[in-house]
């Protein structure tokens, strides 16, 4: 019996880490547990036959991996005491009723929002909280970009931060990169990984071994961060 970790690449460009477990068994089967894919295959099966089977189950694999990943907690009601993910920690929205209005601010793991003594207006709370989080996300992502551009000496033509539904980042053929606003929910090292990933696409527009070697030069633990982000681009 032998085991090895391997990065699997599918025809549509998606990738995922997998543990290849070869042993004395008759059939091949897949197992997903705690966000990891394990491929249990017979000793005599070729890698080509193994990949044919895996590719036939691609939709199930990525759907199951997505279900295993912890879904981020986001503000929905904007009520006092609601919790949400912010920069890798669980933050709590807190109302305060000062004599004079105060801008939203963080103290510890609490985001404080000023509300009138006669009662909170949810629309105003939503606006203040959203503005604070948007400013924080832009500031942190811009800081990562500036620092990592200086480190890698790779400079995009343009950087855009926006809400993206299907990926954490994107690099266009014209040398511009886009970053997902919702990276604010994750620790700083996750932001850094996505920035480096997209910067390295300025050199290699594919996911070749040369591309991964370049990413790993700047983010040695990139495989672990990819798993945490369920990063399939």
C-alpha cells in the first residue's frame, strides 16, 4: 500500500488536491472527508484509467468539496449582537448610543455602530457597516497588492476589487487583475495568496509546473491556503 499527494487538473481548468491511495483492492472509489479528496485505487490500475474515472465524477467531486468547506458567516439582519467573519476572525456587530454620532470603529472583535437612543434604523446600520467593511477590504487588499508587487516585481496594468461569485481572483490577457471583495472574510495570508496567484499569471497564463513553482517561491504554504479557500480556479 502506498499514498501520495497530487494536484489533479481537469480539462475545464479546475484543480484540486488529492491523496492517491494504492492498495490491494478490486475497485476504485472516491472518498471526501473534512474537505479532502482521497482516491483509493487498485495496485494494478494505470494513472490514465484512474483519471478517466475521476473526470467522470468531476461535478460530484467539486460539489462535495464545496459542501465540506465552511461557509462564511455574513451580516444579514444587521441587528445588535449579530456575528460575521472579518479578516479570519468571528466579529460581532454592537450598537452604541453616544451623545454625538461616532463613525463605525473596531475594538477587539467588535464592530461598533452608532444608533439613536430612541432606537436603531436598520437601513442606517446596514449602510454604516457596509461602508466600514468595504473600506477595510479595499485597504487591506491594496496593501497586499503594493507589498507583493514590490516583492515579486510583477506589476499589473490595473487592479480592480469587486464582488465575484465564482472565483477569488482573475488575471486578464491584457495584464489586469481582479480581486474578490469577499476576501475580507479570510485571514491576511489568504489575501496574500490570491494576490500572488494572480500576479504570477502575468508570467504564466496557465497552471503549468512553472507557474506553481513561481507561486510557491513567494507563498511556501500555498497548498494549505488553497485548501482553506476551496480555491478551484
